[in-house]
């Protein structure tokens, strides 16, 4: 039997028969690009939205602290090198950000006086490429 064999298909995200023995963390991984994505690991408040677009590499997380008890704990986000190997940029609605690039983490201490918070992460290289593609398409139309 290969994989999980559910409904005659192999839907596993890991498969020993696909391991190459290269010692990489994702050795044997299947659909790793879809399975490994930026996400929130810890936060104080209520989640409002979390999205990730694999094509544009744009991540968005919104949350509210309107009903949360005040806490100086950092909100922690996993930002995988798999999607942001060259670099990434970010914006936050408030507060202070600390990056731990070795652990692929972004830690954000939000402003307790603000109740609605937003984090955006994007790849500058992908944004440039998309802008260039749009310029070429517009140039062809004219």
C-alpha cells in the first residue's frame, strides 16, 4: 500500500517511499509548498481573519483585543523560508516587532491601547515580478 490509499488516492503530506535521503527537513514531503505556510502560533485576543495567497506570497492576520485581558506577551508568527527565501517585508498596525530569522519567527508586541490589530507579510521579489508582468500586459494592450 502506498500512502494513505484513501479512496484509491495518496493524500499524505509525507511519504517514506518519496524520501531521497538528502537529510533535508522536508525529505519525503509531498505538497510541502501548500502545507507549510505562514501562520500565527500564539496571540492574545480573538482572530478576525487569517489568509495566505500562495501565488502572491501575501499573508494577512487580523485580530481584536476588545475582550481580552491586558497582556504584554508577544504574538508569535511562523514565517517559513520556504515561501520567503530571499526576504520578506511586513507592516503592523501598531506596536513593536522582533524578528528571529534563525527560528523563522516574527514576534509582535501590540499596543494595548489599540483594540484592532493587523499584520501583513509579503515578498518584495514577488511583488516586483507581479508589477513587471502587469506592465508588460498593459504594454501589449496599448
